[in-house]
C-alpha cells in the first residue's frame, strides 16, 4: 500500500477534529472536505474547507464521518478510490499498515495436495480458490484436532478440510435469518443450497445460530484452527474475533479471517480495524496478510517456524488448473 504524505480529511466536524489530532503528527493535512455547502470556503481548525469536487484526484482522503459508508459510495461514484475511513477509538490507522505476509505461493509449492478440491462452485458468497487452498494447507500443516468455522453458506470451506480435521464445527445463521454478508449491505438470502456440501458430512456439526451470541462452551473440543467468515460488519468481526480469542488456546491455535483483504489485494479497512479494536498487542503482532488471497492469518510465535513468510517480489506464481464439473441438485 502506498503511504501518502499529504491528505485531506472528509468531515469538518467532531470526528474530523479527532482524525486531525491523531493524524497531524504523521501527515500534512491540506484541509477538510465537507458536503455542507455552507462550510465551503471557510476554515476549520485553521485549515481550508473544500467541496468534494475540489479535493478528489489530488491525494488521499481520510473519511472521518458517521456517514462514512455514504461518503465512500459518493467518492466511488466520482471514480475516486484513493480514500480510507478513520475509525474513532481504533489505535491504528490503515494508512500505516504494512503487515508482513505469509508466502502462499511457496507454501503451496511444497504442498500440492492442498490445491486439490472436490467441490468448489466459484459462485457468489464463497471464498476465492486460493483462500480455500490456504485453509487446506494450514489444516494439513497444523493437523488440528478441531476446526471452527464462523459463517458457512454452501459449506465449501468446511467440507474441503473435513477429511483432514477430526472434529469440525460450524456456527452460521439459520435459514430464516436475513444475512448481512458484506459491508455494502448486500444481503445474500439463504438458498436451497445452504450447507449443501457440509450438511451430510459426519464429522461436521452445525450450530444454526448467531455467532455473536453463541456460547462457545458448547463445543466439545476446543478448536485450534478457526476460520472467521460470518458477519462482515465492524461489530460482527470485532465480536467474533474477541469471542474466539477468549476461547481458544491462543499460543497453539491459528485463526484465519476471510475478507481481510479485498479482491484487488488491498487491506479491508473494516476487518482490520475491527480486529485491532479487540486484540492485544501480543496477538496483533502475530497477524499476517496472505499474499495473493483475501485472507489474513494469526499464527502464534510457537508455530511460525512451520510457515514461510516474506514473498519474493521477483516471483509470481501461476497455477496449473484442470477442472471438471458436475450438476448438484436439491429436491
Ligand atoms: C461469506 S459466507 C461464508 C461462506 C463459507 N466460507 C462457505 O464456504 O460456505 C458468510 C456466512 O456467514 C453467515 N453469517 C452472517 N452473519 C452471521 C452471524 N452473526 N452469525 C453466524 N453466521 C453469520 C451468513 O449467513 C453466511 O452464510
């Protein structure tokens, strides 16, 4: 991620002031941007206030507003994407983020079996193929006694590792719940194919409930591999992350978050801010991005020697792919 040196803050009010206080030591704050025409041409904290049209395409904009979702959409409508969202109360700003990376290409080179799958639909709502490969590679490497998945839709992820992990648990909303699978508010309704690939697998136990209020003590075995891919809102990710770390043995367990990165390989601000808002430094220091995937991973220090980090920027991995499909039907 490019680190800008000069920024605008979108929001000439309380949250904007907070962002200014927090960011001014590290960035030159050119001025504020606001949708309120009455503020245009005035000054806020002794900095000029601009109309959005006058600030876009200049440099990075940090949105500091309770209407961050709407303002993000507004900037995208302008065709402007060089922005991030400031979250009050979160001690880290994404602008600073340069996480070390797990080298997925080299990992998969030494474990080709992790790239073989029975049932991947490549359909909406699932993870990317390299996210599934990451999960399978980690499961094969760690040999966990129990796996917990928060958020199972068609069941592709959990089914892909059920023959590796003896006990698999899934916590996912019941079929009649309205899901909120992504932060843009696009809900994907449950379908006839909900849990299609996981529901008849003997060692997978499904809990059809809201993970954020789930009593983890119900699990018979404490999971040491966890995939968090359920409610992708800030609060949902924060609550799932907090509950998971309160329950697992954090020195010997691995946690993977999907939607940690975007499809275009940038960090997903909401996910990362949500995680950072609930974990301590001993955990955040051991969270890594995964190159060429949408995942992030927590690997405790004791397990890090089993994995390869720091992808070489002179190597680009390509994958030999052979596909065969089959129709899946429900009554
Ligand atoms: C992106 S999909 C997961 C896909 C999954 N990895 C798979 O391969 O099947 C997210 C799932 O999380 C579920 N979900 C959303 N909010 C949830 C919550 N609060 N508790 C439990 N599940 C939730 C949704 O219903 C959806 O089934």
